[in-house]
C-alpha cells in the first residue's frame, strides 16, 4: 500500500494533481482547501490513502497524518465513500470536524454535497465512539467557545455520557450566560 509520496506537481486540476515521483506520475485526489493552497511545479510531500477496488485504484492525499487517519475514520461510516470523505475534509479542519462530532453538530456535515441528514447523524454517532474521550482543551480554537467546553467537560467529569450531554445541550436556554447556570440547568435535565 502507498502511504506517503514526495515529488513535484506536474499537473493540477480542480479535484486532483499529478505528482511526479521517480519518473512516475501519480494521480492524487486532494481536499479542495488543500488543493487551493498549492501551485503547479511545486515540490510536495503527502500522506496518502490508497483505495483499491476490483476495477480501479485511487490515491487520496493529505497534508498531515492526522488528516489521513480522520479520512479513514470517515470511510468506516456506512454511506460515506472516499469522494464524500474528501469533501468533508474540504469544509473544515480536523479539529473543527471533531468538535462538530462532540457537540452533535450535524449541520456541519450536511454542507457536503451528497451527505443528507441521516448520513450526517450516522457520522456523529459512529465517530463519537471511535474518537474516544477527547481532550476538550485541545479544541479551544474550534467552533465551540470556552464556555461550551467548560459545560461539556464538567458534565463529562460528573460521569454523564457524551451522547446524553449532546442531547440535552441544545435544550439549555440561550439566555443563560454563566457556565455554572448552564451546568445547573443541564443537571436538572439529565436527572429526569
């Protein structure tokens, strides 16, 4: 399996590049946001996912190993193929996508062409378990603000399951400003 390539871009299109490595040109699909940051004739190093099928072989390239691993996790979700998974990585960085999973934000995934409500929910449900316990402090720069992270972390520390926290979090009134008030309200809902 091909997992890493280093070479020169000899052709760039809207969805892929041809990377020249030791006089062999590899066609590699890239996330759009990564593709927009590179130029033809530039040297490039990529982590690669090699998809083999009966009738074709495809390469998908990523700027980091972490992105490649997240892509593989997306592929494990029923209904998500390589084209959809690469499109998911085009809408946001891995930290923001993980944060969307933790917070149950299915709308983030519905932005991708070909992913509807059911698949977006399936991504959240399936990957939440695979991501395991996330370090919320590493998500400070993502779409959740510090107060949201405090509430999630506090409720998780108290022993509540992440799915339960996500389910009640949207029921917390938006006019509650303090984290402590949000936690108290969430505790009332979780104890019912």
